[in-house]
C-alpha cells in the first residue's frame, strides 16, 4: 500500500523501521540481516534527502553508521570508515544547538567507532574516542538523561582501560571511576543485565592491577545479577542467551580465588558455572518425590513436575513447517507463556517443600565440596577430577582426588598453575583469521572439526578448486597471514590422484567427485590442526598436568575442560615418552562434576548389549557401521550378554528408544549431525527419516537412567556448540548424559570409516568381558593404543570375534622386534597421496566381509611393518564423556 510513488513519506518511514528490525533481528543469518538493514535505510534515504527532510536524513545516516560498525560483510576497516562518514554527515544537521540530545548520541557513537578504528594510529584514535565521550557527557547528565549518562560512562571507562597514552595506573583508576559512576544508575535490581556487564568490566580492569580480592568481589556481584537473569530465562535457548554474555566469569573468578589461595572456593565457583542446564535438568529428572512425607504435597509435586516436563518438551519441539512467520511467532509466544507458568508453579512448590523442611534439602542446586567429593569417589580409588581452565592471565588446573584424606586441616582441592594456558593460546588454536581486518577464517580446530573447510574456501574467487586455492594463497601472502586452510589447499592441488579434478569447474564436477575433493581438503586441514594442537598442548598443558597428577598417585582421570578447551582432543595428546595422556591415565571428559553423580534411583534393572547400524534411507551408505552393529552384538553374545541388533529399515527411532530404556550398553552406529545454527536440532539420523535430537534428550523423551554406556561412533557427536554459552556444553554426548546415561563414547570430528570399525570392535573386545568391573575409559585407552601401534603384518591376521590376550600381542611384537609401549609418529609420513574415506561412503558389509576386507587391505600393503593408523586423525577424536 505504502509505495514509493503513492505515499513516499510513509514508504520511507516504513523502510527506516524495517532497517531497525533487521538490525535487531536475532533469527536468520546475521550478515544477511545487516545487509537488508543497510538496503532499507538507503531506500529511505532516496526520499528523506538532506535538503527536503534534514532531520530524517540525519536519523538515517546515524542508523546506517550503527549498522556499518557491526557489519559482517566487507573489510572491517572500510566499514568503520563508512560509519565515521555517516556520523559526520548526520552532525551537519544534528548540531549541539539545534538537537542537543541527538548530538550527544552521535558523539557517543563516534566515541565507539574511534575506539574500534583500524585506520590511523591506535593511540590517536583512542584519544579522539575519549574526547567524543566527554563531549557526549556535556549533554548526558545523571539528572537529565541518566540512562545515556551511564552508557557513556561505561564506554569511556572501556577506552581508559585500553588507553595507550598517559600513565597506566592513572588510566586504570579513571576507568574504574567511570564504571562506578555508571553503576550508580545501573543498579542490580533495576538493570541486572547492565549491572552484570559493568561488574565484569570492573573485574577485568582490576585484574590488570592484580588486585585479586577486588576482582573476586566484582565477579561475586556479577554472579548475583546473573542469577536474577537466569531466573527469568525461558528454556535452554533462553538460558543460553543469558549465559553466553557472561564473559567466562566463573572461570575467571576461580582464577582470582586461586591467586588468593582459596582453592576450594575456586573449584566451587568454577563448578557452579559449568553446564547449569544439564545439572538442573539432572536434578529435576532424578529428584525423589517419595522423600516428601506429606502425601498431599507429594501428589501436587508429581503433577506439577509432569506439567513442567511437558511444557519444556513442547517449548523445545520444532515448529510446524506450514506456518508463516507471524504464526510461528504466535506459537512460540504461547509456548513460552505456558513454560513460564509451569516453571513458576514448579519453583513455588519447591520452595514450599523446603520451607516445610519436607525435606529442607529437596532439590538443592548449589554445589559444595562434599557434592564434588561424592562425584569423584564414585569413580573409584585413585581417580582425579580436574577443572582445566584458560583465562586472559594464565591457566589453572584445580583437582580433587578420590583417595584424599579429609581432615579439618586438609583442603579438598589442590591446584596447578599453567601460565602459558591463556585465552590467546586457546582462541588461536580454535580459530585462525586472515587478519584483524576481515572475518575470513583460514584455519583453526573448530573449522577442521566441523568439516566446513571447503565452504570457507568457496568464499575466495575462482571457478576451479585450483583457482580458489591460488586466490587464497595470494591473499595470505599479501596480508602476511597463513593458515592450515591455505597449506591444505596447496597440498590437495599437489595430489596426482586429484589432478584431473582440481582444474575442472566446480559446477561441472559430479556429486561424487565434488565430495572427494571436499573431503580430502577437510581431512588435510584436520591433520594439520591436530599437529598444531599436539605441539602446543603437549608442552604447555598435558606434560605438566600429567607429571603433577602422577606425582600425587593418580591412576585415572576425568577432565572438566572449560570454554573452547572442550573442543580439543586432550586425551590424544602425546607425551615425550610416546604415550598419550589417556594411555598414561585412562581418562574421560565431563561437562561438570555434578554430571558424574549417579542417583541410586537410576540404577534400575538393565541388561544386554543392543546396536543399530546403517539406518535406511540414507544419502551416504554406512557400510562399516552396519558391520559394527552386527559385530558388537555378536561380541556381546559371546560375553554372555543378552543382545539385539537392528540395521537398515529396522533401525528405527522407536526401537532405539526402547533399547535405551532397557539395555546396559547401546551402540548407535549411524549418521550424527551437529547443527551449529540451532544446537537443539543436533541429531542422530535413524530409519524412515526419523531422528533423535538433542531437544528430545532435553525433554526426557528417552530415559537413559541406568544405561552404562551409549556408544555414538557417528560423526560429530561430541562437537560443542561454540556460538552459544561455551560452558553449557551443548553437544549430543552431553545431552545423553543429561538424559541419565553414566557414560557416552562419542567423536570430536567426522571419523574414518574403516578405522572406526576396527577401533570400536577392539574396544568391545577389551571391555565386554569386564563390563561390571572396569570403566569404559580403560578399554578405550587400550583400544586406541592398539590401533595407533598395530602394523599391517598384525592386521593380516586380525579377527573381529576373537579377543587376543595381551601376552600374545606382546610375544608377537617381540618376535617382530617392535616396541611394545611407544611409537614414533612422524606426521609427514601420513601426508601422502592416500585419500581417506569418512564414515559412510559406499556399500554395506557383514561381520565376515568386514574382517576379510581389513585383512586383505593389510595384505596388499607393501610395507608390512607400517602402522597404517598411527595418525591421530584415526583414533584421537574418540572420548568418553562421563565415567
């Protein structure tokens, strides 16, 4: 109706409003939304010109500047310069005399953009930023415009904290003074979100001064504000949105407490920030209503609890696809209102139970040292639980031991300082960018793990793979930066086996050949990233950690890696003696200490080993996964266990859920998908196009209480959601733990097909005879060691359904003059022309065929002494989550 021709003014206003909506939009791709916002503002500016509508024209220029500051597309340097131009254009109309309020906002915006500016000298830009903020404060006073005043003071404090000119200590004092002025407006209860952010800024500024007591006080205030915000959150997504703005506060507070020598408090602080959603859900799931003595209250609790669980399941369920945007929003509003109502009723009843002391400790959510000690004691003697964390100021490992004698004079926890384990080190491992001026990603473990290397290469110009690789290489040289994507792309171009493909137009490649080039690039990037991790993590983290733990008599280990450390294959890092960390100390990963607690009510009667494999239909045949499911079922039967297996069309969601309800061990050898855009949609792909999603796990649609181990040899089942709150540990593996499983065997990256089959069979051979007296982490460490050291000569005689004794293996090694416990790994030896198949690439096998193929391939190799699976790519991605 409001067209540019018929109603130009109304049209321009609508375009401006649309621009604001797209700028603030939280759904869809951020870069696309911002480009739409710019387009809307520019269309409005064709009508609201400087000569005809000067005020509206200035408003549009200001809005454009705001979007250019955060624009994703293009070079950041150019976007910031464009923002400065827009703001100065608006200042021609919004002057101090004519429009003082708008003038003040422009001064604040200019202060922000000069703080971020890449062009010019950094020291000069910061001085100009300070000047702009002071000019804004001529307008923004605490009496007339308190909110704007607090915002400007906060921004000014940030610039003083980063200031290069002047005395450092004076700048820090000025920064804190600005923050405290802002806190007079942004109080805890009136503005909890802003109050939290300011307290975090105070803490980081105080940390530069190494005033650790004051740092802790600031973080404690931030925690109070966060607790208020969490209480108002809705579901897993709402909680995630709040916590991801927390700037790793609990970890950094833990570091401050460590500096103060308060190690027990450091551990409890880190624990309270770990996987809140999982810990709370596990308590909701396992809370025993029979402990409520009042029968009427108990009945109400059961009803309210059921209603809350149902509302949560509805909230997390996917929206119907046939609804338009407005209808979908309406459905979500209704679901959110229902969830909040049911949660309020649940929380009210919990408080009633506690107030009546029926019992007083019912649904206790605050962890203490006793809780964590119970968790580690449950893992057996000699076990250690270690919180591993990086901060801007260094890293720490905080541990408790299961056999630590507790007296009033003995601390529950001990700590190790890891000075080189900084955020800078970890972030550099996780993500590599071309330079500070662009968002072009050229490497990092996250891109390697996610398997999106080819998608990143596609951003560079060229019609063929070689042309794109050349453009990337030239760009890296011009900007003085490199990355594993560049070196891997050059490697792919050098492969004789792909020479006929890399010079063809990508649009003309068949789906099979396109996948071959893409998979080879992703594999090459992952190999190189594993080498980077090996070099840095071994020296700075794993070596000192292992030495420290062994000196204390530790014999097994669970690591709680904080933040992006969860992405890295810590157990697969080689120590100087040639063994991996998990071989020296059989280890697992856990989202939190509380996640290891096994409620006695969960120990229901369970029995049997069940497996699903190669569900139909599938876009990628899982030939080895079907063999895996069949082999594991037979090995279970050999060990005296009940067994069941379903493959192809019979590998259904309902059968898997039933197996998860009754089995002792379940293996899901199928495709797994990690959804980086919506972690709740991460899923296992089952027969008849059915799925089992993380949302299903969070909604308790599968009850895994009492399940000893859920084996997820599918791709990407342990990948962490990095776009949300890191310490919420959103992954398929963590979701299964939340649903009640004691442990999950999962993978950190897309795994090799044949190697996965061999490793899973070897694991079963090692563990199934010891199901009830040995944790699976011990068997996994043995299986990984065997796989990385086994030779082609040994594989020629490998048998899937026979468990050879360690003595026989040792005797064979001695006969062949091979070392028993160490292996020399030379990464370059595996950077050959060998193309690696990722799980799920062609036909299916049964047990006998799979065994024969393993033997035949080993027989065909010219080097019988070669260890074909020594590369960490084949085995280091597998880990136990839980214990």
